[in-house]
């Protein structure tokens, strides 16, 4: 067996493998394959070589996709890789192909200078590669009667591809400072709107959100010609789940949530999978929404280069070190393949990798 980067001629075969491997319910595999095709065709950051193929006797037997992204860590953008569509053909399982593909993906990301990696999957499988659960998950719900009619100047409509630039700006404003935020540029917003992502997943796999979603939508609020807020939601019989959003001010939250509640379902409440501290979450809490916090069991992260990541964070850490008030702290951080000493004083932060001297300040 060998692992190589794909070519354009491999895409149909890989899509077929993904459709077969992820067909846990009717239509799920086809939906996953459709997103893979959309990424390969429309996402400028994803080149054919990002699609890693395991080949045996001239046949494609496994696959893993590395998606280049930027991840926010303490408000600092980090080059990151998302690992997706790890799949092994039915007859080739149990031979270590999945392990080899993940190890190849990690090696590929390190060679490209990525500092951190994200994936969604089973902790039982991915912990062996150093991935851990590290993402907070906020879950809330709000009775519809708390969303009062809004008579302001904002107009709510569905988003179109031309809104991608404004949506990108709103997303950055709301989320750029959050650690773990996977950032998307305007082009990536555009293809997700065109593809209806992630509606294809949820339409045939209720395990993703807890119900079978029959509709996915991105609602935007426009005031005086400017896009000032958005919600992304999934809806099904009796259910509405808001899973992402941002707003320029809290006044625009009411029309967005009110419109979400009018989706083509008879829902008595709106479920919220959004940060409680954001503009949307704060407004909803004021209206009686309740939130619970915990770790997302399937959103996993791995540090690929701890010294380089800490060097990029040195300015932020130095600002925070000013609160030490004359004290000094030295931490020894050990990760897979890395040993880093972090020194923090009121004068700044130093990073020492391995047994060498300071590598950044």
C-alpha cells in the first residue's frame, strides 16, 4: 500500500468511496460525497494534493482530506488543518489503513507549516494520535412566546451568494477572538451558501443535531441597505435549531429569532447551539433562554508545533503577564514530540524549545 495525493482524475473514485463509507443511513454518504466534491471544485485553499489516497494494487482503498484553514487562538489567527472524510473501503478494513492515513495527514499538515489541527470524530479512535476534546459546547432553548414581534427597520430575508463578503465580516466580528474558531473567507462562505452546507448532512442523519432536518437556511437582517446580522438554522418537524449567528447590535436579534420561529414548522421553542456570551446569546438569555455548558464530545484538536504556536502567542501572553505584578512564572509544557519552557514575567514572555535557548519573546 502507498499513500499519495489525488489528481483530478481520482475525484470521482474518492467521492464513490466516501459515499459508500458514510452511508450509515440512506442519503448520508451521498451528502458527504457532495460536500467533498464542492470543496474540491470551489474551495480555493483545497488542492488535489490535499486529498490523500491510500492505494493498493492500483485500487483506491482509503482516503483522508486535509483542509487548510485559519484557526483563532486567543484572537491570533493560526495556520491550521481540518482533517475530514477519513474512510476505508469495506473489504480493506482492519489492516491499519485508517491509522496510516491519519498519520500521513498529520505529517502533511506539519510539512505545510500548520500549527494546529481540528477534526470531528470518535475520541476513542483519534486520541491515539494526540487529539483531545477541547471545544466548549453551549446548548440553550428559548420559548417562542418570548420572541415578541419587532417593528424596527430591519428586513429579514434569506442569504444569497452576494452576501458572502458581509457575512464574512460579521462572522469575524463575532468570532475572531474565540479560541478554536475555524475562520472562513468570503469565497468559502459563498460555496457553503450555494451548496446549502451543512443541510445535506442533517437532512439524512439526525445524529448530528438530534433530529431529522428538512430545511437549512441562512437568514440575514438588513437595515438601510447594510447587512447587520445573520442566523444559520436547521429546521424539522416541530424543531428549530440556531447553530451560528452574529449581530451588530442586540436590537437586530429579535427580528432574526422571530423569523426563525416562523420557519415552516410548528415549533414551540427555538433551540440554540451558540455561545451564551455573544450578542445573540446575551439577548436570548435576557428573554428567558437557559443555557448549559460542556465539552463537545466529537470536536477534537491537536497541537502540531507547540513552540511555533507559543511564539505566535507571545505578544498576547506578554500582555497578560503584566498582571503578574512583579512575580515570575516558568512552565514546562510537553506535547507529542515537543518540550517547551514558557517563562512569564511582568517584562514579557520567553519561549524555549527543547534544550536550546530562548526562541521568541
